[in-house]
C-alpha cells in the first residue's frame, strides 16, 4: 500500500505546482499592461466600411469615425457597447459633419481627412512615423525614434481621463448636447491664478463664474485625475496638494474614470466599471453643483430655471416669450412693442408694470439709486424710456436694467421685489348685454367690418408689393440682387458680439473710429467684422438706432455692407460684412507684387462709384470725411468697397482735433479744413484725388525715401510729369494704356484743386475716367507749386 501511495503524492504535487504556475502567470499577465498596437504609415479608416476605427489593446478605447447627426466626426470614444459609446475627445469639433465618402489617411507624417478632392489636416505633428491608441484613452503619435511627438491628452476637449492633467491655461468646453459635440455654452478653465473656474462660454469676469475650486492665488496649479479616481488640484511643482475634489475609493483595474464638463454646464466625475461577462456600469462619483439651476446661463436670456419632478426647465420673464417654442433653453424676447419716448418719458398706454417677489438677478444695472421706496422704484422704471425691469432690494436700493437679463434666478426666500414692463393689451369680448342688440344691426356691423378690413388688406398688399418691386429695381441698378437678408439690419447684444469674436480676440485693424475684430455667426459659416466705436457722440439709444437704420439702408456693391449693430448703455458696436482681402493700403504699399494696371483701373472705378452713390444717390448726401486706402477694403473677388461711411458725425469733438481741428487723415485733407470754410462733398473729391494718384503709382502721397526732392510729395511729382509728358516715370516703365494713364493723372489733379468749385463732382469724375467726357489739362494746385 505504502509503495502505491508514493506515485499518487508525486502526481498531486506536480498538479499543485502546475496550478500555482498558471495562477502566477495569470497574475503577471493581469499586472502587465498589454503592448500598444502600432499603427504604421499607409493605414486608413473609412466611416462605413472596415476598418472604421483603431482600437486600444483591450478594445476599451477607439480612435476613428463616429456617427453624429446626418454625418460623421473624428474622435476618441470609450467602448461601452454597440450603441452606447462615450465620446471623450473630438477633432475639429466645430466643423460641419463629415460625409460617408470620407477617408482618414495616415500618410506623409500626417493624419489627413480626405473628402472628394480636398484634404484637411486632423493631426499634423512633425515627422510622424507610427501611432497607437492606448488603453488609457490617449491617442499618441511617434517619430522614427519612438518618441511621442503628439498626444490627445495634451489637447482635451470636454473630458480628462485617468492619468490625464488639465494644465495651467487649459480649458474644457462641453458639447451642445449629448449627441452634438460642437462647442457648447460653457467652459471650465484652469486659470493662471491657480483657480479652476466654470463660466458661461465667452465670458470670464467674476460676476459670470458659477463654480470655482477656491484654490486662487496659490501659484501655478493644475487639475489631476488619477487612474484610481482621485481628483486633485495640485501645485505645478507637485510639492503640495491644494484641494482634493474627490477621494479615491478601493482601486479597481476594471474601472475607468473620466471627468467631464457636461452640456448642462456641470462638472462631473464618472466611473465606468466593466465585468468579466462584458457588462458595464456607469456611475456619477462626484459633481460640482447639486442643483443645475445654480449654473449661470443654464437658461437663455430673459429666462430663469425652475424644477419640476426633479427635472430643470426654463421660464420666460414677465413681458417676454420663448424665441423658439420648441427650445425652451434658447432664451426669451420681448412680446410687445415699446411705446414712444416723449420728453424723456415713455408712452405708458402700451404697457403696465407687474411685480414679482420670487426673482432676483446679478446683471449689472445702468442706474442705481438708494433714495427710492418700493412704489417709487416701480414708478421710476415706468417713466424711464430705457428701463425694462427694476429690482428693489427691500432696503431702499433700486436698480434699473435693460433687457436682456442673463443671470435671473428664483429666490423664494429673499426680500427683493422685481418689476417688469409687460403688455397692456386688452382682449375685447362681446358682453352678454350685446346679445340684446337687434340681429340685423349685428349682421350689418359684421359685414361692414369684414368689407373694411378686406379692402384695407388689399390696398396694403398692393402698395407693399409695389414698394418691393421698386426696391428690387433699385438694387439691380446698384449691383445687389438679394432681398431677404439685404434689407434686414440685425440688432445684437454685446454678449452676442463678444461671443462671435471669441472675446474680441483677433484684431483686424484699428482706425480713428476704433478697433475692428474678426467674428463669425452661424457656427463659423458667416464671417463678419465687428467695429467697437470709441468716443462716439453722447446721444440717446433711439437716436443712435435711427442713425444706424439710415446707414443700413445704403446699398451699393462698392460700399461695405452694414449687417447689424449693438447699442447697450455706452457700448456702440457695428457689424459689417467680412472683407477677406484686407485694405487697399496693404495691396498698394506692402504687397510683394503690386496689382497690375487693369486691376488698379478697376479699383479706381469701384471707389469712384461708391463715393458717387454716397454723394448723389442716397436719400440724403453722405460726406465720408476720411477717404483713404485704409478705408477701402477688398472682398474675395477683389471688388473695392468703401468702409466707415456715415460715421464721421458720431465722433466726439475732441476726437476730431487730432490735426488742426478737422476730421480725416493728414495727407488726404482738403484745404478748406484748414480755413474753417463750409464743408461739402468736395472734401471727399479732394481725398479721392490723392487716393487716385496712389493707385496709379503704388506709393504713398508723402514718401521720404526717394531719390529726388520733387518726388517726396506725389501730387507735385505727378503734376510735373503730366505737363512734361513724362508719365512713364510714374509707373516705372510698366506696360499701361498711355491714354488711360494720362486721363487718370489729369482727373486726379482736377480733384485736388484748391477751390472746391473747381473740383469735379464724382459723377463727372466717373465720366472722365470711363472716357465719356473729355479731360482738359488742369491748372496747377498750390500744393503742386515748388
């Protein structure tokens, strides 16, 4: 028996050893992360056919095409299931959706998106050799030495994952919704002062913040999300912990953590746990704000947030209605027309004041007083043409506000009383006593009313139709054929324009009226130029709006079109069509290659036609007062258009005294500006003459660095070349039409005559430039005597 047991024990020991070895190998395999899958050059992806994505070794993360709306976008997502993926990074998120015929190609050291015949860079590192989608959710690109030269962790969109940091100056921006990953309405910024702060998009003042980590002024900080789920704000040196936003639980290798600013503006930490059978569970581990109604901007303008059945919804302020009834979060607008303002007081017959005791807001007022009682506060707003709402704080402080209001919230426990102007419309109904009227009289009155209103509608329709036809014909004559948008002058809020220009980030230029910034509407589809006026005339909002509408009615293909304006408090901004080819000054004086003669002649005619329209074809003549190459812009087809027309009267007196008390720019000023003589449209003719000479010669009117003393002042040199028939020297031997050259120089000299009556009108200028009118040799202006 004993000898038979020995072999059995050996077998058992051997089996035990094998089991231990298997266990150790399994544990080692679990402990060791899987090696990244290398993506070599020449690899490609397609939205609708395999491969559609590059996966991480565990297949928990993927990089490639994901469906959105009617198309696709490129990004990284956490694979939760066939139809339940979580996007954690998006490339070019604000671009339109990608069509199904697109291809993502890893070629020539770049990752390119190819659609049809066009290629767009998605990722453009230097000398990319391979790439990998890591199990951490980080997409990395390597060079030939296997060094990481780009990684998605460095450029987060709305999410950071376990092992990822949000460095100083970095920000997270949510999507518009759970299914639309374009930039949404909020942002979370790791500020340079060390504070992690959440704001509404494009706003960044203290009054706009709705959540902060309270780590201000501790030096350079960054947000850290560890792989175990702990989320910390720590010093950049790593030496100290400033604040622990969330403490980690028991580490779990099958749990992935992500911190995301969601489309509702709340910053949340999620955990995604995966079980061995392939199921997963998503859980909110932490959130910055418990009640989303505390998020500023959660509801749109002129509305506030309420809760119903534990779900938030937006309510319009009294006197307003939803801009879009199907989108309650989109804000509200006034639902009635305000009364006329007479002697500083508004016609009270069209509105009444209503009070609300459950509302308050933090928007800055345009007027504050501490001497009024509650009733006096209501009365003061009622009589004030600018007041849309007022807030009485219960302790003799009254603030008055204009719409729109942004930061309204429900405050059932506060002592504030809010007052709003609402419609005073009375719905008339037939009283019961009216039923006693004879039926015949009622029938006659009804038929008479129908006939009267029918005739009124018919006549109104006829005259409106006739007016539209006349306007259309007038537009055809001036080169504009559009009707729908051409006659609409958009009123914008300051916040809208701040958002459109990304906080007035990109300055296109700066002139006497103020700086101009690049902006866009409709998610970047419509480019605009936004001008912030400085030192404008102190006039009422109604007068400014009337002036803007007058300027907005000007329509000509050689005038920069005014699209809209903003008039809020002291802020005055104008929105113009975007001119992609810059100003004439850059084309003439700074370009490496000057425009050819034919193009210069076309530009000269464009400018002349624009000034002629201002002088003779507007309802009232408009004197520009500052015609110069910097105010002549070029669109994408090279058409020259005049900007800043009609704005001279908006300058304050001290703004006009930059040069001998005149409006305009030195070198383009007519002599009458110096003598206090009456100003007429002929000052623009003089300025055009100088500009015309600059167009001819592609040089400034005053040029110090020239070989001959007589060439310093262009008009002096041009006149001498004209009378001596040496015009070739003006164009440096360029091949030009000699007759056209002589005609243009002569017209320019006529335009800069000292006496205004000697200068031609712009209509005559056009006729002479086009060869329809003979151009005699002009007399010598005093400026050309030397």
